[in-house]
C-alpha cells in the first residue's frame, strides 16, 4: 500500500492548479453572466471538466461530459439571479 504525503498530493502539478484556478473564475463569471445560481458541487464539477479540456483538448468524451452538464443545468430549473457588477 502506497501512502502519499500531503506535500506530494498538493504538488500534483502547478499547471493543473493554475488551470483549475482560472477555470473556477471562468465558470463563476459565466454563471453570473447567464444568471445561473450554481451550487459549490456544480461549480467544482464543471471546473474539473474544463480543466480536463484545457489539459487534453476537445474529445468525444469531453463533449459527452459537457452535454451531460448542459442537460443537468437545463433540467434543473436554475433560479435566475440578477447580475450585480462589483463596485469599485
């Protein structure tokens, strides 16, 4: 049995960490712009798919995952929220 140290897990890849951070921001801004109120779980799940897309490019599998997310969002009956731009 292999036991990973916390430092080894955290150091998964700087590139993946940067992609995840950027993707979280993108998905959060997209959801606000579209008036979609996402749960934290949805935000993280969508971010994971986008990070996989960034790392591996578009594929049939990524397309299916995006379709599944879109279907979920369409069927969820998401509450619309009024976008309020940040104040300066």
